C-alpha cells in the first residue's frame, strides 16, 4: 500500500512555471513507475509523464520540451516541473504509482493557467 500526497498546484499566468511534488508514504525505490496524469473539465484523464525505476521517462506529445518528470528515491518524492505553461494545461493533476499489478493515486492538485 502506498499513500500519495500532491502539492504545488495553483494559479499561474500563461508562460509561467510550476513544480508539482508527490510525496509517497513509503520508499519508492522498488516502485516500478511513477508519474502524473491530468484531467481537464469534461475530458478524460490523460497521461502527462511517467518515470520508471531505472530513470527512463515518457511524455505526452503535448508537453514534450516543456515538462520534466523526476524522482528522488531518498525523499520518496516525484516531481513535475512545468514550464511555458499554456491555458490548455489547466487541469487537476494526479500523481500515480504502479507497483506490480497495483496502481495507487493521489487526491489531485489543481493547476490553472490564466491571465
């Protein structure tokens, strides 16, 4: 079992930056994959970025070159650095952790990009 707690969301102007954090309740060293999904109003939840235990990453095409996912195993934390934010990035962002056949989710944090 893993509890995940996100932080770092908020309101930012277009072109601005935010860093989301996801703190896990136990060591993430053995967790296969962690990362972030997002869900905008009226839309399905979509994968934003993921990072495996070996450090390999994958990104949605819409965020490549702007977002960076990283993990700090010593702090049991995964981050999402978001730069050059656009209004279409507005959504609730959810942290996830996948270990074996189990997937765990955080409660979500709101990111709003607006002038």
